[in-house]
């Protein structure tokens, strides 16, 4: 996806074996999906690409540097608001070393490596991200 593509934001599912990186959003009513389990990513800044967006957000939220070239674009989706520019969904891999280097930022309550199957069925998971991840996994099998 190049810089000229109009998109609102991007999210990424980082895998390590059968787990993915998730975090619990802050529990404040002013934000979307308060107190829910979310995936790294966020809104686009300037003219960054989707991969650059999720790499930047990952560094801001988790303190680890990700090479945007190592991320794979899965799909462009209608954004969760149902209007406006689309959202992008990526997948990537984390090493055990990267996970050990995580320094959680000031957005969210905590993070964890969660079994993919648990995230897909967790009542606190952000629903549209659960759906995107399930679609990706279904296409792979």
C-alpha cells in the first residue's frame, strides 16, 4: 500500500507461535471500545503508509521497533464507524526477544500475548478486529 492510498488508520495482528499481542484499552467512556482487548495500531499521521502507521504505533504503544517491510497487508476494510476512509489490517511476526523488550506506553491498561483462539472468542475483544483476524485465518487454511 503506498502513501497515496487514502485510509483512516491501520491495525496489526502480531503473531508469535499460536499467540498474538493484545492490550486492554483504557477504561474511560470518551474513547471507542473502552476497557476492551485491542490490537496494536491506530490513526494515520501525515502521509505515512499503512505499514509505517502500525510500525509507528507499535513503537509508541509497546516500545519496540518493527520494520514496516516485514508486515503483510491482509485487507482494506470499511472503518468501524461505517463511513469515511477505509482501515487497513496487517499481520506480522514477533520474536521472543522483541516480546521481552516490550516497554508498555501510556495508552491502555496492560498487554499480553494471548492465544489466538482465546482472542477470537473473548467477550472483551474488539468485535471488528476479531472478525478481521478470523477472516484472515480462514483464508489461510
